[in-house]
């Protein structure tokens, strides 16, 4: 799933091409993409994009005359300028001045929605603090009293916005914390290490343009991969040596996903 660094990279790539321009055409090629939209998406056509923003893993184009264009890429969605490549296009958006954005999505979980100001405010209230700026006090407050596993809490968007499986594994490794310990069990020093690790991993991943893993599903708006994969310590590195202690990286199934970790130096 695309996480905060990937979504922000896509936003940065699209913004210069669509901000200040009217949406002149929106062709939906897969009705599943817009099935949960509370308003018809054709009401977006003709309005100017004031700003392209992001909250957690959500992208939203604030429109001059509302409603607003809201997008979620989920597992495999891509927003590509001008050329969607070989993947099936689910929607085509054209903007004043000639820019075209193709929404392609191999697994078809992504969404394109038309939301009101109230909808955007509710999203903002529902999500936790942004992962790239999370502070120790905020993290301790969000984790306090939680008995569930620490990794699950980090992937809960109401706890911290923007983290998914990959960056949770990387942040927990960097902080030296076990993925399956109770989320509310962290002491002050452990919370400090985890908050610092989250900010570090998110910042480095954004600097690298996100992470394109072996499935090749993520690329930026120009179709280029992100390069943070070469810096991953544990994610998808089962049986490789831990960069810190040399013990083999392990993988554990957790629900529908996996946790990658070092059993030797994450406690």
C-alpha cells in the first residue's frame, strides 16, 4: 500500500500541473472507483483546483466552487501524467492547459470521491497526527492504554496518519522495539526512540521519492520508481542479516499481512 512518503511524492509531482487550472473533463472508466462518493463526481468538472493537499494517505484537490476532489490510491493505485502505460485506466482527468492525469489501478481498490467541506473536516478530525511530525507526547497519548500489538497501533490511521506495514516495520526496527508487544507498554525512553524513528524513516523515504518494492506497483506521477527500497533494513528482507546485529531477519504472519523484524535486537 502507498504510504505517506509515496502519496506526498505523487502530490508534489502533480501539483505544478493542476493547481490553478480548471478540471475540464473527468471520464470514469470503472464505476467501482467512484462507488462510495457521496456526491456525483461529474459535479467537479468546470471548477478550478485551488490547491492539491494531503492528509495521511489521502489526496485532495480543494476546488474553488466545491465540492472537492478526493483520492485514495490504496494498494496499487497510480496517478500518472499523460500516459497510464499498460495498466487498465480507471479514470481520466483533463485540466485546463492540456494536462491529463490517468488513474490506473491493477488491483482496483483505489477511490475517487466528491466531498464537501464538512467531509474533509471529518477526515481531518478522524486521523491522528501526521507521521512525519509526530512528537513524543502525542505518540504516548495515542498509545496509552492500548493492549493490542504495537505494529497494529502504528498502522491505525487514528493513532498516526500515514504509516502502513512497510514503514511500521522499518520504524520499529530503527527504534529496537518488537512489533508484537502491547502498544501501551512503552516507557518514556522507548516512546522517544519510536517517535524519532518514525520521523527519520518518513523523512528519508520522502527524500528518496518513496519506495518501489519488488511488486513494482508504486511509481511517481511521472512513472519513475522511488529509491528507498535500497535503504530498507528489514521489510521484505527475510533471512538476510540484520544491519545492526547480523542475526537473520524474520517474518511473521499477522492477519492478512506480515511483520519483518530482528528477533535478536528488537525487544
